[in-house]
């Protein structure tokens, strides 16, 4: 069983990531299948494509697009699988839907840590469109954007992920607009619920 152009994956744990551990209790934070924020983005590679070679191997852990494992209701109210569903607990994934494998970024994606807003005049916990580069890629490193670089990214370009207990934003390298001199007083905005996975 091998697809010509697609990876075949299965969820790392479950299709949905809607349980948080609070002290000694599991807390279900969402029961709706429609909300994309609670769909699992973690997958394991079952089979690689036949048409080309890749650095991604069978058994590697991936971070993928939220629509891979999503379920939805049709106009008659019947629950349906996403278009990527193959069979049993297996799904097709195109290379463009893979953001990270084994904590290495894939294609032109990168991950940025949001920072706390220092302005006392704004009612926001997070500084908009600014963060610290966490996981970069070879194209960004070639122009000097390495982990720890303070960057500005374009509005509405980010997708939220929880990776290794940190809330990060995934985006493409073209969404990095500016770099800043790192002052050292920037604080990461990593809420406590992100660490409870």
C-alpha cells in the first residue's frame, strides 16, 4: 500500500486534541467537531510516496494541516470524514500540508514564538505580528534569520500550534517581513494551558 504522490499517515494519538490535564483531572475543553483549534495536528508516517524520495521516513512524527483529520456535517446533518480520509485510521497528506517532521521544518515553513505586549495602553496580552524565531529553515538561515531572531510577520499569516509545550505560530518564509535588534527584555507569551498537553 503506497500512494504515488501522497504520504499516508495516521493520527499520533487521537483525531482531536481537546483534553487538557488540570492537576489530577482530565478536562474536556471542546465537544464540537467543527472547531479547527481542537483538531489534532500531530501525525505519524505510515507510508511515503512512491514517485520521489524524501527526508521524511516511515515512523516520523509530523505536524500537519488541521483539515487532515477534521470531521464535518453535510447539509443533511450526517457526520463525514475529510477529503483526505483513506480507510480505517489512515489519511493522505500532500507535502504542502506538512509543516514539520521530527522537529525539523518542512519546505518553506517556520515557527515563531509570540511575545507579551509591553504597551500599557493596549488591552492585548500579545504583541501583534511580532515574535521570536523558534524553528527556521535553510532559506531564512541563509539571510541571517536564525532561532532567537526577533521578527515581524505579516497579519493573518500565522497558524497556532502547540509544540513541545510551547504555543508557536507556523507561517511561510515569505510572511517574515522584518527583523529587529533583540533587546533581551522581550517575554514569550506562552499560556499555562499550552504546557498541559
